[in-house]
C-alpha cells in the first residue's frame, strides 16, 4: 500500500513532536535537581506525545477530518512548550551560555504552550465527524479560535521586550501580558463549556458506537475541566 502525502506529513509531524519531547527530557536530566521540576512537566510531555501520535493515526487515515490535524497541532504546541522551557532553564540558569539562543528559547516558552490548551474546545466542538453540530455553534468556534489567536500573538508580542525575566519569573504576568492571559482564559473557559454542551446535544441524537465515543469524550473533558479548576485553587 502506498503511503500518501497526508500520511507522510502527519507521521513526520508526530515524529518531530516525539523528538522535541525526548530532547526536553535530556535537558531536564542535565539540570541540577532534575526531579525538582514543574508539576506540569510530565503531564504536558505525556499529553504532547499522546495527542501527536493519535493525531497522526487519524490524519493518516482520514486527512479530510480536521480532528487529526488539530490533535497534531496540540501535540506540537505542547512539545515546543516543554522543550523551549527546559532549554531556557539549562542555558540561562544551569549552565549560562553553554548553548546559544537562550533568550529565544525563553521567548518561545512564554507562548508556544497555549495552543495545546486553547485548541481543545475546537476539537470537542467538531468531534467526531469534523463538523460543527449546526451553524448555531459557529460563535463558539470563533470564540475558541479568537482566544487562541489573541493569547498566542499577544503573549508573543508582549514578551519580546524582556523574555528572560518573564520566563524565569514564577510570578503571574502583569500589565498587558496579564490582561491578555485573563481575557484568553475566559474565552477558552466559555468555549470549553459551550463545547461540553454541544457534546451533550450530539450524544442525545447519536446512536451505537458514536454515542459511546461521545460519552467517553464528554466524561474525559468534564474530568479535565474539574482537575484544572482544582489545581488552580
């Protein structure tokens, strides 16, 4: 069987994601107190790899369905986030100047992680057939997309002036970056809740395997929302 261009692209992107995560792990092990890491590192790394591999499977077999490509985008975003963060810590703190591009890595670590979270509502809105439940839900898709765009572009632009300080600081960003973060989180939360409602409506109309798929996805999405709320308390 000949492997088509979409399949090659999908698996190439997944391979790049896995390589980035493995690189971040190498950098992590090179840091003093390697296991004294962010509580989100292993979660983010695992999510990045899982989404990338699952996305490659879906995109390779159903390239017309946007879900596979959204999964790949989420995986790559998470992988870029973890590797840029670990690279910045290594070359700016552990071994200053040992590797080039520390400030660039610090800048990337400030915003590349957001699409990994912000794109999830879009996935839920178009699951499982790649289409919105009805045109009524376009506002939720626009809200989710706008939240991702505003956060990503806003944080990328607003952290250019002093990326190292922002990346190494444990404080929440203030000023314009903080405002962008707050607005984007609100938009993401609203679109996430809307996506859960859309899943519930799909479930009521669905039958057979589709109904089972929607039930498990809705359960996982709700559990993730509760877990994130608890972790923020």
